C-alpha cells in the first residue's frame, strides 16, 4: 500500500480548515455542523475526523493560522496600507465576519479565549516593538489602543460592510505617531 506523503496530509488538513473558515464566516459557528464542513470540504466524515475531533479543534486551527501583516514601521502610509489589507481580507475572504465569530465564540469558550488572549498579547507586543522611541510602559499603552482600534475597524467591517479606512488611519496615526 503506497504511503501518503506529508504534503498530501497537510493539503487535506488545509482543505478542511479552508472549508470551515468559509462556512463559519457566512453561517457562524452555531449554525455550522461537522456535516456542513464535510459537505463544504468535499471530503468524507472519516477524513475530517482523522484531522479534527471537533469544531472547537478546527476553530483553534483557524486561529493558529492567523497572521498579522503589521508593517515594519509605523508611518501614516504603512498604517493606511495595513488597514487596506484588513479591508481587502474582509472583502475577499469574509475575514472580518470570521473574526467577529471567533470573538463571540471566545466569550463562551475558555480554551478559545485563552488562545485569542495570547494572540492579542503577541500583537500588542509586536506593535509596542515598533515604538522604540517610547518608554516601554508608554509603548504598551499605545499598542493597547492601536490594537483595540484595529479590531474595532474589523468589527465595523463585519457589521457595516465595506468601510473606507481613512478615519481609522487618522485615529491610528494620532495614537501611534503623534502621541508622545
């Protein structure tokens, strides 16, 4: 019997995650069953359960793949580009709706809340690292506000639809660049 390559296994796992991500973004976690994920992925029930024992494991895998496209430095242009990237993800992949679902689920699932908390802490630390001219405590406060406003923009995209990032860019520039 031929051995299945790791690349094949990784591709099947990603296929499941992608199908679940799309389904969760449109229908939410509560209205998405494992059967829905099986149908959306085009794989068998056994194939899904080979990789994940529950929806919660799939949600955690989605969160673990979350990448942050923070700029290398904080300038008005780089902040605008960052928010434009968030806007593009919302338009093309329903990312903002998915994030809203993840936050809602994290509010009632302690293990997911811990994962989201860790990711937010890492994001705040990454933003603070982009503020080397500030005292660490001050950089941490700026980073807290910066991340909160970015997530506010994401939530607005999820609820209100497509939004021009200019007012959010102005607020973030005021927080991160002009704030002393």
